């Protein structure tokens, strides 16, 4: 409790909990010094404080706390999980209470009786082949040489299961399906890098769809669910940060923040031909056209809302079909044109398809940093759009992040 009530930054509290508190309990867990109910009381007490630290309500799915980090969750251990060690024999340690074990009883408990209970509860089995014991958990087979990985392996698998349960939830799990595609989407969880405190308080509730919007309150009538600003559609999070016309300038600034970072990154290796300008006599205006060797990259940025697992693919296909007519124009000059839809979810979900393009024009170390900066920028602007929608107070200056300009009047190359 001292950690959770300290003056540390919220991400530092979470990190301290993982780095100091839970490791200090490992020996007591492995030697069964306390009952499982005692550990459950600790989990219950910590759960409320962890949710307060994440600024999410009590209704937030527990799977978000205990799911795997690589699936976009927080990856916090559960004290009540007591995986057994792998040093005894067969069915007895598996927790079999049938047959010859049905009459076995003892008022006294020790580490092995606790291990049997844990094995039965977790469906862990033990088998012997060629006089070698094996621990079986789901599709995992752990041999004696893996004994130091037993605790990690079982807990890791349980975290993944919780993450999958969360992503299967119709309401709170939708965004996590795309946020879990890349670790960069949740880079701020461990150290809060490039993230404001206001963004931290916003993003966890936003990804779990727990923000207090009219359209998310199922008990309201259809009229009461309408947007408080435009009054045209139900006030849901995708409407507020991606569709409500009252915030169109905010969308533009969010979009331009990513474009500006791309321009800075491309200038290191490529030549910028144009930014937000018509290509020749067409009406198409990609965000950036850049030349690297004999290849021209036609880059267009988009920030779709991560409402379903097809949001990225739909945005990608839409951009490709839109700019395909430019390919013959460059081919006529002996150049290869590549359409690059650059996708970052409105709630900071990084699209892994961006990496292939970035690795051609940036160093690997900068690509890693670039991902984090784009994710944090997107979260920042989405938070500002949402806060302005709720409060009515301007969250940014109109001159913030001006539309990028420069380059040639036409992105067609003239010799």
C-alpha cells in the first residue's frame, strides 16, 4: 500500500509493484507459507489501488490488469497464482483424488500437499517417460532442465489467456485487438515516456470504452444518447474523436503531427518532392511524396478508430485504391511508385505495416523511437479532442502544428 499511495508517477507505481513487491513474495508462495485465500485478499486490496492508478473505474475488466503486456494489457502478477514445482511423482502431485488416493487424508499440510492442490486447480499434470518426469500444462511440456522456467511458463500462459478473454469482450476488448499488434502501442506503460499525466488518465479508460459519453450509457433513450455538440449521431468515442464535425481542426492537427514527424524522418535519406500538394493535373493530394533512388513513395497518413480488427486493413485498402492512378504517371518517367498508407490508430495503436516502409528510410534505432513518438502524439491529440468535447474549453492553439508545406509544385519529377 505504501507504493500505491506514494507520490511516484502512476507508471512508476506500477513498475515498483512489479519490480519490488511481487518478487519479494516468491519464496513465501513457493514454500506455501500462506493459504491461497490470504493471497487472494492481497490481490483484492491491490486491485482497487491499481485501477485508481490507471484512472479506470471499478467496472474495468480485471483481464486488463492481469493480461499479457504484449497483448496491450498491464501484465501485473496475481499473488494467488501458485504454480507448483516439478520435483515429485506422477498422479499424486497432479492432485489425483480418485482410486488409491481417494482414501488418503492428512490433517497436516506441507509444500507437497499445497502443490497437489495447485496442480489440480490449474489442470497441471505430471507424467513419467523413460524415468524422466514431465510437467504438462496445456500444450507446454516442461522437463527437469526447465525447472527454473516453471513459474514463468505457467504464469505467462495464464496472462495470455486473460488477454484473449479481454479481447473477446464485445465492449472493453475491441480496441485491444489492434493495440496488441505492436508493443509500441503500449510503450508508455512501463516508464511513461513521451506521455503527459493527462494522457495517462485518458488512455486506459478510452481503450476499455469506459469514458462517460452519452452514447455509452445503455439505459438512456435514443434521444438522450445524441452528441452534445453536433446532435446528429450517438455520442460514442469513435464519433467524438473521429467523426464529430465540431472537432475537424483537432483531427487535422493530430494528422499533421504525424506528417511532420515523417517529413523530418524522410529528409535524412530521401528527397521530399511535395507535401500536401496536387500531383500534376490530378486532384489527388498525398501527404508526402518522397524519392529514394528510382523509387517514389506516395505517403498518406490516416488515423482510423480501432473499433474492430478490420479497421487497419480497411484503411490500408482505401488509401491504396485512392492513389493507384498515380502509379502510371511515375512509370512513364521510368520510376517505381509505391503507395504507403501510414496508419496509426486514433487511440495510439501502431500498425506493424508501417515498419516495412520506415526501415527503408530510417535506421533501426530511430524506427523504435519514431513508433513511440507517433503513438504518444496521437494519444495526446485524441485526449485533447475528447476533453474539449466534454468541457467546451479549447485545449490547443489554432496555430499548433501547422500544415506542412514546401517541396515542388508538382511531385512529378522533371529532368
